[in-house]
C-alpha cells in the first residue's frame, strides 16, 4: 500500500471494513437461503453441511483474503468502482488520497480486467 498519513490510513481501514461487511452480508443472505431450504426439508442435512462447507471455502474465504491480504487502498477503490461503496458516502479526503487507486480500478474495469474475489488479481 502506498504510504498515507495516519488519518487517511485510519479512513482506509474503516472503509475497507465497511466494504467487507457489506459484501459479507450479501453472501450470508445467499447462505441463509440454503438454511430456508433445509428448514423446509427440501435438502438433507448432508447437503446443508456440504453447502456450508462450500460457502466457507468459497465466498467466505475469498472475501477474507480480498480484504485482509490485499492492499486496503485498492480494496476500497475496488469497492467504490464496483458499487459496493457509494462514492458520495466516502469522505472527500479519502477519495482524494486514493484517487490513483480508483483510477487504476476504473481503467481495469474499462478493459474488462477488473477482478474481485473470483480473480484475485492482487492476491496470490
């Protein structure tokens, strides 16, 4: 991550956490639909266990890696570009500080090369 002043680092961490929470919430809602099926007995206990395992090793792990192993400024920029975070709600001083990262993500998006958790373009 680029070197930022402490107040900006704090904002980056806060907004990366917010983006993570929002994406995690969406994935948990999807998982909840499997629980609905299970409670209706539309799927077996074994199938539910398998779906939980798939969620843990898939979306849950990918989100954790994306927001904890990658550069947090890029994570925030990514979240802004793909609409997880609304640019209007992000503090102006943060937007100004990460303008280069946002432009980088936008340029990748224009080239159809912007990848999130599926592509792990900034995480090994």
